[in-house]
């Protein structure tokens, strides 16, 4: 009696396992659909222009003439194709990484020395998003007396939207220091939108509009300030010939609470590539402040030559 009950209990399990095996075979089997609406499932072992041979569990190998075949479906091959298509659809990731250093010296009636160090990193998933990090240091002295001390850092994230992915939304955080403008440090978190007019290897042109908050901590007794600002930007890059390019990057920082207070930062650069890694760069940097501290000029211009080392993907 016990043996009979045990066999009765095992029967549903065995039936379930058989059904699962049959379903598994059907799921991963090749399928040949005939023009008379019949279907033959199995493994296609040979196919040519005239016929297709299918190995089935019930009838063995069947040879079917192509004139009777409506369509053939191969689930495993379709899955492989879908996987390949998904891999192809993944956005291309490009890296741009640069380190540049410059040293200028002039000797005569006066002795002037200038030093700069710059770093730039950009990770771009084309038409999806990008991360950008930038930093630079500038130091200058005349007759062994310091007359310039600056640093600047920037982190930025942007993601594309719109039918052509030409529009993008971005979030940026800037910080800088300028000893001779009495700026101990300045922080500018900002967010806005931008638009790519051209995004080609030889020509790039974009414009941005953003709102931000500018916090400035000054040296001495000057009161720290908080200003709501707009941050429009224009960027242009043009390949002049194969290994030379010109770039222009302009930021404007107008205070929204004081129409007469604004700053402009402009960077113009000509870069000549020596090879795929090394290049020479001549930069003109112009910082304009409509309300500078006492004994400080409104315009602060720097001309700098530097050696650039690039390493991409």
C-alpha cells in the first residue's frame, strides 16, 4: 500500500518534469513554417537554396523543399542578433584628457617669471551625457615679488534631450581664487540649458544660458557677498588645418540685483599638435571686472605659452 502511494505521488512530479523538458525544447527549437500553415519544430542541421533538413524527436530527419517553406525562425540566432543590435546601440564613450604646463620668463631692466598648470578631463557619451572637470593654477612674480596668484576649478554634468539631441541641460560648480583681486575664494553653483549649433570634429559651436548663485569671500575687512547671477556662455572651436585649431570660450557673469556689476572671462587659444600626444598652445586670457577693488585695474590680461600632453580613449 505504501509503495502504491509513493508511486502515485511521484507521477505528477515526473509528468511536470516531462512537460518542462518539452517546453524547453520547444522554446529553443528552430521552427519551419510551411505555406499550408503547418509547423515543424526541431533542429535545422542543413540548409541550402533548394531545401532545409530538420532533425525532429518524433520523425527523425525531415527534408523539406524550399518551395513549400513560408518562413524559418531560429530563436537562438534571433537572440544573438538582438544582443548584437543592443551592443551596437550602446552610445559611444569618448574620453578627452589633457595636462598642460607653461613657463615664461623675461629678463632685462625687470625680471618677470610666469608659471601655469592646467588639467582637463571630459567623458562624453555622445548624444546622451557628459562629465567635465577642469582646473588651473597661475603664478607670476616681477623682480622676485609676487604680482599674480590665481587658481580655478570647475565640475560640470550635462545630459542631452530633444529630437536631435542638440539641446542639453547642465549643472556646474565653479570655484576660484585671485589674490590680487582680493578674492580669497568664490563659489558659483549654476544650472541651465545649452544648444549645439555644430558638433563636428572640425567645427564646434554652442551657447548656454544659466542662473547661479555667486558667493565671494574677500580678503581683509571687505564684506562677503551673495549675488544671484546669470551665466551666459559662448564656445567656438575651429580646425584651421589638420594639426591646428582655434578655440574661443566666453563667460559673462552679470549680477541680477545690480545692473552695473558684472564680470567677463574670455579664453582664446591656438593649439598646434606635434603628434597624437604632444602639442603647443598659445593662450590669451582676459578677466574683466566692472567693479574691481581699489588699486586694481578692470582688465587683467595674461598671454601664456604652454606644452600640452593629451591622452584620449
